[in-house]
C-alpha cells in the first residue's frame, strides 16, 4: 500500500479523448504509469508514448524530474521523444519543401526540451542542420527555422561549439554581413555568433575575422530593436572575450566613431524588456571598458623603472619652478627634491615611489596625477602652491589625497570587478566621456581641496575629509549626470554644509521610522548623556589649553594658558614662555571669578575681531571667542588652536553660564553616544553573564616581532 505522500492527483489529456483523472504513485515506474494511461484509452504500443506538461513549458516527464509533479498538474500524453526525433529527422530530409518547413518549425519548438534534444542529437540531427546551413539552398523561412532549431539544440551543451566547421561559421557570418538580408535570419545568426564567441577564444578570433566592427555597429544603428539588442549582445561578448591588445583596438574604433554615445542615446527610444536588456548591455560595456585599467591598478610602482621615476619627477618639476638642477651638487639636488616632494604631499619625500607600492590603486594613481598635471597645468600648480604655502597643519597633501581619491573612484566605478550577469546600473556620464576616470579625478581632486578648506581640516582629519568626498561623489553620481559639466556643477554645489544637512535629514527620517518604544528610550537617555558631555567639557577646561596671542604685527606672538579651577569657580590665566607641559594653576597669576562672567561672544562679535576688522581671515574668525565680565566691561579674548578646542571651550563656558551647549562637536558626540547606548540596551543578553568589574588588561607580550614595519619596502 503506497503512502499518502507518494500519491499525486493529476489530470492527463489527449487530443480527441476525455481526460483521465489518476492518482500517480511516485514509487511506480514511469513506464508502468504510461501503460496504464494507454490502456485507459485502448492505445497499443505504450513505448511510443510519453507524458509532458500541458501548460507552460511543455517539458517531457522523466524519471529524473517526475518528483516535480504537484497535485492538480495537467499532463498530456504525446509521442515519445525518441519517436518524435525519428519522425522529424525523416521529415527534414523530405523532398517536399512543405514537409521540410513544417518539420523544422516543429523542431524549433520541441528542441527546447533536453530529453528530446538528446534523442535528436544521438541521431546526428544537428549535423543535418549544419549541412542545410552550409548548402544554403533553402528559402528564408526554412533557413530561419533551421537556425532557431540549431541554436536551441546547442544551448543544452550536449555538443561542443568548437566542433563546428569553418564553412558553417563563414555562412553564419555571411547572414550577418549580408545587405539586404532577412531580419529573422540576421537576428538568430547574431545569437549563434554570440554563443560561439563566449565558448572559446579560437572561435572569438574566427568570428572577429568574419564580422567586421563596421558591420556590427551598423546593426546597432538599425531601427529593428531585436537586431539592435542581439548586435549589442555580440559586441559585449567580443569585448569580454578579447585579449588586452584586441580590446584596445576595439575601444579605439568605438571612440573614433562615437559608438558609446550613440548606444546610450539609442536606449532612450527603447521600451519594456528591450530597454532592460539594453541597460544591461550598457552596464557590461561600462564595466568591460573601465576594467581595462585593472592591470595598472594591481601593479605597484617599480622603483627601478626609469620611465616611472621620470613621471614622478615630472610632477615635481611641473609644480615648482626650480633653478637648473644640473648645476647643483648631488647632495643639494637630493635635498631640493626631497623638500619639493614633501610639498607635493608625499609621505616618503626622500623616496616618493614608496607611496605608490600600495595596490590598489598602484600605478593608476600615478597615471591620474600625471593626467591632471598635463591636462590642467594651471589648476595643478594652483593646488600644490596654495597648499605648500599654508601652515603645515592645514595643508592638503596632493599626493596622499590623489592616491586615496584614485582608490575611492576605483571602488565607486567598480574597476576590477567582473560584470554581473544581471547588472543594469550604469553611469550615463560614461557614455559622454572617453576618459571617465581621469576626468572625474581632475574634477574631484579640486573638489577635495575645496572641501578640505570648508572643513578647516588638518592632517589628522584626512580620513574624515575623504569620507565626505566619497559621499559627495557617490551622491552626485546617483543622480545620473549625463555630462562631465553637469557632474562638476552638481558635485561642487554639494558642499560640506549641504552634506551635514542631508545627513541630519536622513537621521531624522531614520528616527521617524523607529518603533515608538525605541524613540521613547532615546528621549529618556538624552539627559543622562548630555550630563556626561557637560562633565567632559568642564574636565577639559580644568585641564586647560595653551593659546597664542595674535597682534597686529605678526600672526603668532606670545603664548598664554587658561584653565578652570577644580571647584569650577575661577578661570586662571597667564603668560607662559614656551609651548610645553601644562603649567601649575598656582603659576597663573590672573583670574576671573566665574560668577562675574556675563556673556560669551564668538566670531566677528568678539572685541579683538572688531579691532582688526578687515584684517582677519575666515579661519581666525571661526576660532575666535571672548568672555565679558564685570570689571569695566572688560573681556578676555581667545583664538582657539583648533576647531575641536573651540567647540570644547565654548561648550564648557556655556555650561558654566547655565546655557545649552550648541557646538557641532556636541551634537555629533551625543548622536554617537545615543546610538551606542541604544544598541547596547537592545542587545539580547539573556543568560549572558555581565561582570561587575572590568576584566583585567593582559600583560604586554614579551616581544613585538609580530608587528609589521611599514617603513620597509615590501619585497
């Protein structure tokens, strides 16, 4: 007695007969099931019959796929695949063209089934189709059915593409090259050539020889969308299979004839599934084109290559007008080069090639820097000279920034990643620009310098600046700019303050999507965390800070120190001789009672900024603050050493005055603390023991031989 799970209730149809409703026992051999069905209709010779699905893809039922049959399926009793293959094999060879045409038409339909394909190929039916193509004696309708049948049979992978004769390949290429030609024949011929190219490099070479780029591009420019997409598919296959030199040759032809621009413009006129398919091909074209830079990206600089050393020195010479180096001694010339490479922003100024050993971006970073210097010499010189004249802590290092920016662009453009089989996310700007990476670099390196100044960054802020620049580029490219000028205007409009606004908006939107209990928890945590920040600010004021006086004679004059007393009642300050350790509070002779402080002023409202109105730059204004107190309306004036110190002191003084803290540093820290605290509170800690005291810090290791020394060149 079969178990219930092995029984499937199905219906079986046959033309001219009433359907049979049976309970299919999956344990019973399929041949026995077919015999029972044939007996129900009094059909002799059950071996000549098979079952196949009546709806959808009409696949033959075999012992290997019978378990896919579900309750309620409708099957059909039909000719067995072997009998069908034999009948069609004979029909194709009939002397009657009508019989041949009908047989080939049916063959094109049933060849999609792998069971039938195995039977037909076992009779060398595919060779019969090859002969029909090679002889080319049939009309267009028969030839179309022949090619479709051949393609369907080959798609199963039963026969290798490499077994095809050169005569057959030439005939298929002839169908593609012919003018005028039948559209249906051309469409399936392009399909066959694509499969050939993707199967082996030797077939790629034969197809490339037979089908010229001119003719292939002509197919992309026709109005028939089916032929356009098939021609695009063949072009992508050729590009993906080609070697480096062959691919470069094809790129050169495409650039010369504005093929990329035409293809992108053409997709706008496509619709539905055709547009989706074309979008995928554009994505592949973009990926394959950009990936030709991968070898440079994976190759580190060769310190022994004279050509690469010359490019490095060319960057230096293009930035600085130096005296004739030939007249200098070896030591003097070496010292001059090191000094100028340092101004260029190389970390290893005595041997700048060491900075380019990192892969990626490898030599690609040298290429982008060199392109910028040669293509836009004025912008390059302005960038380098402007930063080399700044204070050391505020200079934007060109070389270090360029190396990191090149890596960011490689990641955003996915250089080195093989194209996905389903990808369709391409950048329209790629199709309007021949050297996309290099031109994007030239725009973005100037953007980086602009953002660096907007953030008032120092060398310590390098990673933070690069994160902002990455966000600026990513956000701008996501808007799908269609030209470099459009990208340039949009990315420059997306300044640092706009990035902060967008982040805040997205953060608020994210908060709105949080569950009410989480929002309630966040509001409950805020007072506690704000108090933590207040205490940190007061502790920082108690530690004190070294300030520099700014006079009309010169920017930096004397040093003075200011700190808050431990009981938070007095501000002690006084001059100091040198920038050393924090002076004891007793040595600071002057003091101001906190109770006497009346107000806190910042920026241009400060008395010392008003006195020098028109003489102070923006950087100084942004670091200036003053406190006013009850002694003849006096003020104590400060210029913070950094934006961080400015935020700490203004927050701390606001706390002393009983006011709310308002700096961007406070908002950022509060957000970080809130996020961390909420994540900790929401952790599933059931049955997880939490120690009452912090774990003991382990002893230092006996040696540090496991540490990597980055100062040595990796061999």
